[in-house]
C-alpha cells in the first residue's frame, strides 16, 4: 500500500482521506501515512475548537497545492479526526506526485 491509496478521483476534483492531529507544536503536512486506514496523517497547531483546526487545514492545503482556499472543501469529518477533503483545480496525478515527494522528506 502506498500514499496514493489515500487519494481518488471524485466528480468535482480529487478526494483525499486525511487523519488530523490538532494541537501539535508544529504544522506538518504530511506527517506520515497510515496504511491500515489509508489516510495521510497531518499535524496542525490549532486546537479542534470552533472549527479552528479545520480552517487551518484548508489554509495549509491550499498553500501547499498552490490553489485558492475556495478550491479546498471539507467533505466529511467536520468534528472528527478522520476527514475527507475535495481538491479542485488539480488532477490525481499532480496531487499524488506532490504528496509522494513530500513524504520522502518525512
């Protein structure tokens, strides 16, 4: 299994399955990969209160992918550690290539 298992084509863009750890000392995307859950692990510095961690996740992903924040949508997991985000403006190959190159640095 590889990090590519966490992303798949959706109707409107690419869906990425993520497992978030809020309240970390530093932000790290990706911070690892969980092969059993097939989710990319992410550490966020904001606490999971009043949507602050979700907002930070969207902001960090948009910056990492070089797209607008409006092109990143939280599809599921608004109040959970396991989340799915929709990325518009990029294809699956672009996202997989970027995520694999970032995983090499983890």
